[in-house]
């Protein structure tokens, strides 16, 4: 798959895995924080932040066992430390039977030359029964797999506009497009659709309508060129001291864009769209309108390479803005270990901001969208600079955990090296999750300590999917852990906080409304969001859009800008419910 392999520079591998902290990082952490542009500097207001933590009032409790979910990810670990073993898989929410309840999909690994189980590790699809419990329907749904599969990511979207969400499951050398039959089952249409994997290590994927023709297209990101049959030994050759390799040991791979032809098939338009880029070592994508011009753009988080920022030109091509957008590198001009992509409007200005998680000894980055296709690294000013720097972050996403009208941040941690304790004091393989409350003004407060013991148990966290599985208006989340049981966390909710959930049904636009922009206003706030493709690490999020409203009991207006160009405005809507909005029609309370 790539030129002759040779062992990597071991000193480079040490730097990669945080075996010592770079001097530059120490300088960065010692520098005084700078407030985000136009924001009041509250970083010195410790009493305000302590008050914000104590008044948070939200608890995420692990309800996995009570919900009947019994999934354990198979890490496929071996003494050879094959690169595939270290990553782990994503997780997804998908209402596959369209009964108004989110179902849970956990992805699994597969066999390797060093790991040969009698039965291949299986993904697991759990049907939501609506009473807080789930039932395993993997086999009945047709999602069981035979030999030769090693999965990593999932993207859910209704590519054939029949009203039922389909699945693209990405993996090493083999990926699968599953068409939802609408009868509770999926069928493998990969070869028929023309998007069979080309032997790449596919990771994150996302559905979006890049050409605004009303049909969902598919963006697939790829990791490094790696040959599992020709393993590279990294670190000390002694098995107990061996390390997983640094990405620099392998060439990168370009993302791929497949255009939906409208007849069940797809065409590879990567070159025509000007997206060929072999620097890609990608683990996360976020597909959103970053410049509010009505065309969906592309953000890809890359491991040790610059992040890719592609603005949609509206003519079938994209402009590579990685170097001048401000979101391609850290504030000090470095490419870091990008592993997740969060996307939301966190400061209420109507622009989508970005969050990228990284390895220990690096800062997870918050990129504030300043408009004009320009982002600013506001990590330190936002109060996110130091609290997670000893952890390695994979899944990450924004959610209004307390429904006060501002989007908070959830980060799932877990180190790459299973023997990191031998090399780096204070860093562990299993790590705690982090929850940050949005204080407004571009500032966040770590409120992880307010959470119950079940939230604080260290795990080797990987995939994160945020969604309201019990339809109570409070966002919950799924986690897929590498080599460990998957988890479901339920939001306890709080009194006197209101919300609105919106399910989109397109007609001229794609059926599930992907790419639409929404604005909600009350007498106390204006909130923006989009129907965004991708996000987190290799995971699929709730396709509905959930707005926290705070105290107001009436919504003044809901404005929807469909990707087709159609605009709709609704006034004086009640709160605390899910509504379905059909393009060009009215609203309907969702089941």
C-alpha cells in the first residue's frame, strides 16, 4: 500500500505520545489568557465560575445496564500492537424504524493476523422500546457481518429520500453502505451503489448535499496507508515496552467525495471537486455552512497534519482554506493530533464554531468563527487551555446540557497507549470524561466534578453520540469504549428550563433536511443551529435539532432556511415538545 516500511524515529514516537511535554507547550500554558474578540474577560472571576459550577444542577447517570444494553467492544489486542488495535470505533443514534424513538448502534472491530476469534466481532443495533429500555435486533436487522470486516465509523442519512435513514459504515479495507428497506431491515448495496472501499482505512464519514440538488452525497475521510500483514514495530522491541506507531510512520490518504446520482448509484467526484489531498490522516468530519452563504462546507480533523477547511464555491468545487482560515493549525502554528470535530454556534452570533480534540500534552482547540471565512483559536481565553491537557480526547461534541440557551461541551477521553503509565507519570490508559458549562461571553467552566460517580469512572473512551433517546427534551449520550463495554448516559434534567426539538422533512431539499439553518427567538434569547453532517469521532448524532430555551414559556419565532433556498417562519409556538416541519408546509407535533 505504501513504499518499503522501516521503523520510525523513536524520539519522534516519544514526542507523539507525550513522553515529555514540549517546551513550547509550557510557554503557551504560562502565557496570560486573552479574551475572545468582543467578549468580556471573565477568566479572573473565579467566584462567578464557582457559582456557575455549583448551580449547574444537571447529572448524567450511567443507565446502560438498566436500559438492557450489553455491548462490549473487541479491541483485537495483540503483543504485535497492530495499529488497528489502538483506535476503537464510533457509535450512532439512528431512528431506523421511524417510530420517533432513537435506536443505538455500536460498531465493533474484526479479526487480524494476530487476532483470530472463531466468530467475527459483531456490531450491535439496539431498538428503543420507549420505556427506557432497548432490545438487541442486530441479527434481525441484517447488520451481522462475516469475516473480513473491521469497522470504525458510521454515518446515518436518507440518501434515497424514502423516509428511512440509511447507514454508511466505514472500516479498514472494507466498508458497507446499508440501505434501509423500511421494514426493520438493512440490505448491503455497497457494490450496486458504486462506492465499494478501495482498500483504504476509512474512518469518519458524513452525509451532506454539497451541490443542492436535493440528494445526499457522501464524504468519506481516510486515515493512514497501513498494511496489517506487514506490521511495523515501534518503540522498544521488547513486547512489554512496545508502542503503537506514530502516524508519521505512514503516508496519508485523500478523502473521497461521492455524488449521489439519484438512481441508487454514486460517482466519485473527488478530483472534479478539487478535494484530492494525500496529506489526510483523518478521524473526524463536520459538514456545515461555515460562512453562511447557503452552501455546505467541509471541515476535517487530521492526526498530526493540518486540519482541512474547504469552502464550497457553489459550482461543484471547493476552495482549500486550510492555510488562511485560522482553523488549520493551532494558535502557535502547529498541526496537532486532531481526533474529533465539534461544530455549533457557542457564542450566539449565528456562525458555526469548531472544536478539535487532541492527544495529551496538546490542547484541545476551540476555533471561534469570526465571519468572513476567518477563525480564531480561542482555547486559552475560553478557559479550556489546561483542564484536559493530560488526557487524550476522542469523541467531543456541543450540547445544551442544562437547557439554558447556551451550548456546553462534552469530551470523551482515553489514551492511545495501553502501557502509557510506564513512560509518562500521571497519564493513564483509561481516563475520565470532561463536561464544560458554557458561561457565555466565550467562556467555559469545567463542571465534571458535579457529575455522579458513574460519569467519573475512567474508560478508554472513543466514539460519542449525543441524542435525546427518551424524548424528554434533555440531551443524553452514548459512548463506545475501546475494548470495554459501551455506555448510555441519561440526563437528569432540571426544573423551569424549557426546550424545543425540531425534526425536518424536506421536499425540494433532501428528505432529512440536512444543511438547513435554523433560528429561534424568545423574549430572552436568539439561538442558531444547523442540520450538520458528521461530528465527533467516527459517530452519528441525533438528526433532530434540540434547542434549550431557559425560562421563556413561548417561542416568538422559528425561522428555517432550507438548502433549496426555501424560507419558512413560524410564530408563537409552545415549548417543551418536538415538532416536525415539512418544507413548504406547516408544523406538526412529532410522536
